[in-house]
C-alpha cells in the first residue's frame, strides 16, 4: 500500500508538471459539459437551477461560498452542521475533498454516496456545478421533476398513518439506521414525502434495481408506503 | 443481585427513582408518570441477543414508563455470532463484534440483570435466577438461542469442545478456534463437521470455510486443505459457494455430503480424526458443529416439542403452550424463516407489538417478517439470500424470496460486502440501541 501511495504521489507530481509539457498525457481542463453528465448520478437527490428546492438532499443553488449545513429547511446531520459551524465553506477545494469520499471528510454525513475516485470526473462535476449554480442559475429549466411523471401518485394522495408507519418502519430499521447514519447503507430519515414514495415505487417497478429493496417493497401497498413516508419524513437526523 | 430478588418492589423503586431523575425539573408533569411506573405491568426478557435485546428495546422505547422492562442476560457483554466468521478471517476485531448493554439501560430505562436465568415457574409467573432469587413477570419473552447437542456426534462432548471447538456460540469458543487456526502450518488439514438441519445460521459453516481459505491463501499456505464433512445432502447458497470456492480458492475446499462419505460415525478428539463410512479423515484442526436445539431454559420450562425447538403462533411469536410467554429467534419454530439474527430481530418487533397490545392495549398490526443473510466468500465478494414472511395456516410462510445469482459482476458482489457491513452497523444499533 505504501508503495502504491508513493506512486500516486509521483503521478500527481507528473500530472502537475504535465501542464509544463513533461507528461505524456496532460490532464484535460475541467469541462462543465462532461460534468453535466456526471451530475446525472446526483440528480436523484440534489436539484440545481432556478427552481431548485430541497429534496432528499439540499438544493445546490448558490452552493459556492455557502457555509456547510446552513440551508434553512433542510435537516442536515449534526456532523454536517458542526463542520459548517467550524468554518467549512463550499468551494472547489472543499467540494473536491468531500466528493472524493464524503464519509472520510465528514464522518456521519447522511449523504449516501460512496465517493468518486476519478479526480478528472470530480473536476468536471465541480466545473458544472460552478457554472450552473453561480453563472447561469436560471438557464436550466431543471426538468428533473417533469420526466419523473406520476409514479406513486396514488400513495402521495394518502395522508399515511404514522403509528402504522412506525411499526412498518421497524422492518427498515434493521439496516437503515434511525439516527440517519450511513455506514454502507443509505440514510432514509428526513426525506420529503414525495421523494420517499417515488423511490419506493422505482424499486417496485424495476426502475431502481436492488435485490433486497425490491424484496422489501414488493409487498408494500399504497397505505403502507404512505405510512412509511410519513414516519421517516418526520424523523430528524442526529 | 439482592436488588432483583423476590419482591419486585426494589426494581420498581429503581424505575421510580430513574423516572424521577429523568423528569426532574419538569414540575408537576412528573407525578403521573411516576404513578404509572409504580403500577406498571412487568415484562421480563431472558436472553440479550438479537431477539431478546431488540424486544426489550422496542417495548421500552414504545411503551415508555407504562411498562417495567427487565432484561436478563448471563454475559455482561454480548459477542455476536453473526460476523464472527469475519473475525476468524482476520477482517474484524473481536471488540468490533462485542456489544454492551449500557445504552439500553441509560437511554431506554431497561433494568439489565446480569445473571443466568435458571428456570421459569410458569404457574407463579416468575423467572428463577442462578442465585435462587426470582423475578416476577406479566409477560415473559424467552430468546435463549441454541444449545449444541454434543452427543449428536459420537465421541464429541463438552470436554471435547476444548480440542475440537464448535465456535457456534460466539465468545471463548470463537477465540479458541481462531487461536487453533492461527497456529496451523502450511500443509496441515482443517476439517469442518457441518450440522444437520435445522441449525443456527444455515450458510455459516460455508462462510467459515471461505474465511479460513481466505487466510490460508494470504499466508501462502497453499498446501493446506479444508474438508467439510456434512450431515446434509445440500446446503444454503450451495451453487454460490461452489462458484466462489472455484474462483478464489481452487482445490483448497472439499465438500462431502452423505452420498459420498456414507455417514459420519463419530469423532476422536485424541487423534483428531473423523470417522465416516467412506474413510477416516484426520485434521490438525477439527471444527465440529453439532446438531442443535432450543436453549435449555425454554426446554426445561416445557416450551419445546419433541423437535427440541419451541412451537409458536406465527401471528405473534407467542408460545403454543403458554399465552404469557413469547419465544424468539433460534429457539423458536418459525416455519420458513431461517435461524438468523436478522430473523430474530424481525420476530422481536412482532412480539414487542403484541406484548404492548396485551398489557397497555396499544394497536396490534398484522405480523410481517423479514430476513436477509449476507455471506462473505472473499474480502470483496459477498452473496445474499432474503425473504419476506407472513403467518399462514401451517406457521410462518415465505411470501417472496431472492438469492444472489451465479456469474454476477464483481462490482455487485463488492457492493454486497459494503452493504453487509452497513447492515451490521444498522442491526447492532437496532438491537443494542447504541
């Protein structure tokens, strides 16, 4: 491992020198267009653009320069809020570190993302975010919501019995921690109702594929799904 | 232990004081809860594993001071059988699979009694502790796990455990097996005697073989062999293990069912041999996993049938023989559900809801049960099997199931290992409240 670490360090040095013409393959400049494609993986939780709202994750409008964990109306983990209080602001450098392995930089964050090893992809993504959230916040109509159609709309119309939800939720809490911690299994506390219901239906309809989640959701009817959404939506992450 | 002896008053007084401390400063609001606590019905749970501790936590969490919850467990700290194979494989420390009861006491007001429960007096509705003191109950939950049946393997015995560890109840046996395993030299043979159904953790013996092979391979002990002599003609996730062994440990693991070995005649701890109809196998390390039955306290209380396990009502986990008693986990006859920590944890939630329904009249929803078992084959390769279950006419039946497929991509198998680690964090938080 140690040897590989040195090689990586050497590679970084070579990459840095690359711009001066020493390396065979100079690393390309960050490209927001490529970054937009990378962002496709983030869209399920994060909205950008003029109408961006908080969803499963906080919206990213005005991200650069924003204090970590500081948006009103979003239930951050205490770990994220603490980092913000301690002075963490989002910029190219801090985003790059965070996106490479969120749990290493902010242990206890409830962002269920394993991290992105590819530094080039991170740079592209950050370039896209910088463009979309600062330079042209209103240029993208953010059709994220539209093409998601009305999947789960019947369940969304049901209020959901939180007591029933609490019992049903006990099935989920064997893996998904009530505290909102994510240790290899995503956090599902504090999600907006619609997002929660949509995700469940995406498992039920094979849009999302995961053996355990498809099993777990197969026998859930609209009442059950609405009850679960009500229960988990009402939990605060620790 | 005097504080937990014959009269329940001392425990209730403790609850009274703890309750008072918790609400100190809340003014007159404190009074009603103290009155309720003093008269609260008593729930006693015997066994602090995945079934018992989960039940204690859910009852205490949801009923608050309306119920007086006491958890009786012989060990001060609990080492999980699940993931103990990863300890054997050098992927986990012993500490990381060992958990205390502090959070259950501090955060949920559960009275933790660190003592061995020796008997249940069903008519008097009390549990007898090893020191002779008694703990009265209105509802009792028994989750004692399994006892190994030494005599099911001729030549095996309680004493022979020290030479041929079973390590099927996590703790000193697990450490002993690891010590013995770590002392092996290249070329020395390991034998695993795998038990007949039904037993705790159906894929466990084969995950253990995988973890042994993982270590042998890393040590360069390529001349060593692991031989599994099985009482069963087939086993859980067999195709997946066979595929994984071929891929990662070619030639290192040999599995023989009864149609090959013809029957296991017995073991000899003196010579390290296992006698079968086909041949005599010799191992520098012999891991004998015998047949199993419900923990003694459940059998002695007359709660087991002639299978050695305890029949229950699948709608509630209530004993078929006593309306005031619920049986959870490995000790129960839970129909299609395997004997696993996940299953016990799931059953505990159904029982907890029914206990609260009995004693405080809270709403009881239809029982739902779940299980998923992950098994590690290699560091970055795990497979899984799972099911959902519901009470049926013939006991608990499966309503849907899945299993990993052969030829799955490596990244899916790697994701399974991360998911398994996440599950461990999740379920232990759900069980022990920390």
